[in-house]
C-alpha cells in the first residue's frame, strides 16, 4: 500500500480543470519555469476512469504544450492500443509540469526533476486527481510514483502491481515509456512486451470493476 498525500500550499487552486490549467500557466513555485517554454498541464476527458501520470514534459511536449506527444508518447500510444486501452478515454498528465533541461548547443537535454521540484508541482497533480477522482491511476516511472505517494518506490520490483493509493483509488506501477527507448536494441521487443503486460493488468482490473476503457 502507498499513501496518497495531500497538497501543502497556501495557493488556492480551483477544482475546475480549465481554471486550474489557466492558473498553472503562470506557476513559479520552483525554478523550472525559467528554462521551459510553457506549463504542460494534463489533458483528457473529465469523466476518465483512468489517469496516467508520467514524469515531466519532454522537449516536444514543452514546445507543443501537450503531454505525451513526443517519442515516448508514441511508444505509450502503441502500448495502450496493444493492451486494449483507448487513449482518448484516459486522462494523461505528469508529476512535474515544466520541462527540466540543460542546454547543450542547439539541444536541450532532459534532466530528472529533484524531490523539491516534484513537491512544488504536487498541488497541480493533486487537484487533477481530485477533479477527476479516477478509480485507477497508472504511474509511469519513479518520478510519477514519487509525486503520487511522496516517497520513492522501487519500480522494477513493483511493476505490474496494483497498490492502494486511497480506499477508492488504486495505482498500477510500471516503467516510463522513455525507458523502452534507452534499452539496447536486442532487448527492446522483450521490454516492450513487459510494458504491455503491465498495462493489461489495468485492463483486467477495469473489466473486473466495470470501468470503461
């Protein structure tokens, strides 16, 4: 079991997602906004029964302003389809809403968010979950579960497991799709199959509890 934490902020965030998204555009709770193009808020139906939480926007997401539209997003789309999940019926977001990067010449290199940056962004994630109130959350990688639970959790040891986040909310732990882009070519098919198998756990849970995916 992991315990979903509650926001600790003096800023009042509107529960309405459109209003929260508009307010998040001007977020300066940490320093990441200084090197990012824009805040990348979550997207998807308000009645989604599944929320997918990733790490942070990448270079493409930062430029376009939408979550999971870059290379990792394409892997996620393919895996969701292969697992039997309709992406248009899920809400996708990130634990951190600004792209943390280090400029190197003309490129911007991804950097892992710190615990302080994850904590600073947590109120936005908490309000997304409160507004949607999904029975099932899929956590993609270490930063996602850190943002949800407030503490680290070994991903490979817990992948494919459904853990209790609240009495009415479960979280499925798996890897981030960007991980599949980094593994050696000879291991990619195997690791992709493992990722799809993890997502199928969510499908099985959804069917058992009458959730529409």
